[in-house]
């Protein structure tokens, strides 16, 4: 085989590989919605509103409920903290007689030294929370209190 034919074949293979690479990228973007920059700018995939449960606590000396932050504690990571609250709140809403006391024990463990607790459903849009003036821009609904 001559050198000219080899160079021609190499060019053809190169062009075919470029075309197939572009087709691959296009097909991945169509079939996999998270294959784009939106994974970083919109990690939840939408501009919609989201809901999460948060523990609010009150001491006897103050008459105001305090919003407790989600944080690592010695027995729970941040993710476990959120998952445990979600699980027990959802179980309490479906079967309050069996799970309300368990949720109360969890709250006392996560936020000790409080006299009263309430679980609040916070609704917010992530894009609204970016600026410092809107950091507390969320709607709250009390779900469970004890």
C-alpha cells in the first residue's frame, strides 16, 4: 500500500472520528438531561420552589422560636440530620400516635436544652436566597409541635 493511500485513509478515519464524536455529544445531551452546565447552576434541575423541614426551638426565658441550622453533630452528619428529620416527620404525619414521640426524642437529641419544639415546613426558591437581603426569604408552615 502506498503512502498516499495511507494518508488518505488516515484523513478519512480522522474525519469520521470527529463526526462521530459530535454525534456522541449531541446524543448524550438529548438522552441525559444532567449533561450540561445546568448541573452546576441549577443542581435540582428547575427554578421551582422546594420544601424542607426545619426544627425550631424555644427556651422558657425567650418567647420566640429560634430557627436551628442544619449542621454536623457528633452522632449525625448533615445529610443524616436532614434524612432523619424528613423520615420521622413523614412518618408522624401518616401515623402520629406511633411516631410523634420518636420525632420529639430526635429533636431533643439534635437540639438539646430547649423547652419547646416545632417542625416547620419551609418553602423557598433557591435563586431567591443568593443575595444577602433575601437569605431568609422563605414561607413557613408549622407541621408538628410539642
